[in-house]
C-alpha cells in the first residue's frame, strides 16, 4: 500500500499530461472518459500526497469532509438552486449520485486540498501548519477558498460553454454569462471544506506517518499549475486565458517560492521541514 501511495503522484502527472493532449484533439465522448479517469487519478494523487504530509488519518478525514460537503452542496444546487444558482448537469461528466456526477465530489476534495497546501506555502513557507486558533483557521480557510475560486474564473465558463457539462438556468451574469452567485458558491463551499478540516487540527498538529519528500508538497502545486496552463491554451471564451495566467499564476508563484524555502531548509520554512527526506 505504501509503495503504491508513493507512486501515485508520478502516475497522476503522466496521466494528466496525456489528458491535456487528448482533450484538445478528441471529441466530447472521448472527453467524458478522460475527465472521469483523470478526476479519479487526481483524487488519488491528492490523497496520496495528503497521506505523506498530514498522516493517513488526517488525509482520510480531509477526503471525507471534501466529498461529503461537496456532494451535498452540489445536490442542493442542482435540486434547489442553493449556493450556485439553478443548474442541471448533462451527461458529459458521466454517472451520477443523485443529480451530481460522482467525480464532482472527488474534485471538491482535490481542489480544496490543493488550495490548503498552496495557502500554507504562501503564508508559512511550509505545506502543513500546526495547531491553530479560530481566527487563524478562518483566515487561512478564506485564502484557500480564494485560491479555489481563482481556478473557477476560467474553469466555469469552459465547462459550461465548451464542454457543456452543465446548463445554467440564468445565463445573463456579468462574467461571460456566469453569475456572481456561482462564484460565491465556489468560495463558500471550499471555505466550509477547508475550515471544517482545519477545525480537526486545532488541538493536535498533523503527524506524517509515511516518509515525506520534497515532491510530496510539489504535487498539489503541479496540479494547480497544470490546470492554469490548460486554461491559458484552451480557455473559452479566449479572454479567460489571460485571466488564468494572473489569477492562478500569482498564488502559484508565491507558493512555489514558499516551497523552495521549505524544501531548502532555510529561513522561515526550516523548522517546518524537520524530518523531510532530501
């Protein structure tokens, strides 16, 4: 099990590279299979990274919170218009649980975990922080929510207008037809996921049960960066391609600087890097 967890990030990187190429070249039927496969592997990749950085139990807690909250929010959105406004999923994203494609809750965990690590690297120059007060947890959760929503600025129009993954009832929003309510929903749901997980860490710092290496913290940044590059080249409408570069590129660059300090064992990141293998 441990060797498999260690290899998953490498498999994910290779699979996502193939996904980016094939999505650009093939039709929507093929894209559905690729979206399902890449989403499952991205989920596994983030879970493996979390198991190394946070410990297996904390990683599983994070995954459960992300999947359950993500599914509930999407089900309420598809059924009653909560959080995001009224919308209906099409068949593009594959089989559903209720009215929600089963890969969507998996992606809520993956994106929330990516944002959690990114926010920590930006502020603390370390992928994981220790026990925290309520104010600290809320502020860091808000930063993570903004990082997730920056991703959505380009992802949402692409999923709606290019892939037609779901149909919005209201299409006269200010952001290429997308409404402010939808972006509020993304920020709110991701904030809830990350803050609930952070609440589980308030009395005890996460303890890594598996060997930690530099690239375990680089995995979520690679996922975020890969999404940014995809939006830069394939984003639709084309204006979102420039938006992706700056909206996602700024937090990504800041997090990479934090990762560099942490992995090098210098400055602020040195204490947090204790026990990390070279």
